[in-house]
């Protein structure tokens, strides 16, 4: 035994708040790219990768209105537009 966690489902710590619980991909891009607002109105500060994936997947999710002022907001929208819903369930 060398202390490694068994199996493939290594627990990642420090992922951004926008990462969906079942999306095991690591963060990508600046850690605080934009603020995503979920259907309950919670503000989730997310990286480029997870903000786009959550936006493409979770009903009622949107970018914070002030995200329009941020240079990466368009990148998030472009990525989201090219993703299937719940990309992590189809291996993307
Ligand atoms: Zn992330």
C-alpha cells in the first residue's frame, strides 16, 4: 500500500463551485472566470470549463448579469453552445 486511493474515482479537491457533482473533470482556465447563477439563485464562481458545462446542462442556470463585463464571458457562451447537455455522461 502506498497511500493511493483505490479505483478511478479519485476525489478531487479544490474544484470550482460551478463544477457539477457528477462531472469529474478538472478545472480549466482561470479559477474565477465568471459567476454562474443556478436555478435557485445561488452564485457559483466557476472556471471557464465548468461554467460552460454547467450552463449547457442544468436548467435555469445563467451567467451573472455582470459577467457581460468580463472578457471571458463570450468564451463561456461559445463553449456552452458546442456542448451536449451533461457532457460528462457521454464521455466529453
Ligand atoms: Zn472548474
